[in-house]
C-alpha cells in the first residue's frame, strides 16, 4: 500500500502543467485558434518544431535551441502519449518525490529529462524529426524508484491475460521494462516513432543518480511512504 504525500506535490504540478500545455496546444484538438483540417496539421507541425527538439537544429547549438530540451518536456503529441506518460509519473513520482524532497525531485526531473533528450539528439544529430514528451524524465523517475524502492510491489495489467491485474516486485517489472526499451532502441531508426534511446538514457541516469545520492541510506532506512505492502496505481 502507498501512503501518498498530503497536499499538492511537485508531481501533481508537473502533471497539471503537462495537461494544461496539451489542452492549449494543437494536438488536443480543443483550441479553435489552430483551425481544422489541413490548417490544424500545419499548425501542429510548426508548434512542435518550435517547442520540441529537432536534432539537426540542436547541433551546433544556439540560444533558442538550447531551451528546446526543456520546453519539449511539457509537450505531447497525442492524447495517448500524454495519458500514458502522466499515469507513469503519478504512480512512481509521488513516492520518489517523498524520498528525495520537493526541490531535489524537481531538479532531478528537469535535469535528467533534459539530458535524455540531448543524448537522443546527439545520437541522431542529422535527424530533422521533432522530439517531444516527458518520457525521458519519467524514465529517470522509474530508474530512481527501482533504486529507492526495489522491494515495493506494483500492479501490472497484461493484455494477453485479458488485462488481469497481477502484482510483481518493482525490480522485476522495471528491469523488464528497461530491457524492452534497450532492445527497441537497438532496432529503432531516427525517423518518426518512439524515442526509445531517450528512455534508456533517462532510466540509467535516474538509477545512477539515486544510487550515488542515497546508496548509504537505502538499506538502513525504510521509506516513510511505503510499507511491506503493495505499490499500485
């Protein structure tokens, strides 16, 4: 069982910020100022190129393009993209934030997310495709969660088992997820699709950062927000 922090947390603020940005942007389809049909498609393309990371424009860097890995963390390309990311952030972010503290967690989220997007862009420096989304930062949160709460349990839904909820140790679920991202990153190209490499980099940064900061305390101090029970959405 999770005892979630009382009041508004940084995790809640990040989720709210991503949702507001999405609802005001063209991808939601709810803002009439972007038009409809072909006009909406053109507006969306221009919007993503302005606020997202374009590897071919990031290297060599300029003042404006250096900000795009930050702004891209709050931009999402579809409802599914947004809701999937926010679900992961909500489930794993609150416990990680409670352990790290609000200020440290916010800095951790922004820095790891920024570096994950830059790493992907550096690996595909000639790509003209736009990269948006909080996946790199959220992957870092997953990595930190694995380091901080390896014995917590998470509820996982398997489509091939009729979405039957099953509980597994966090270390098993998160390592399996990381392995899938690693394999997918080796098969993915630089074109449109999921930026698996950003996930791999973010997860690695998150785990190593949490290990370097909390390695002396994770084995002797139990987290205040977790019990021997389950961690589940």
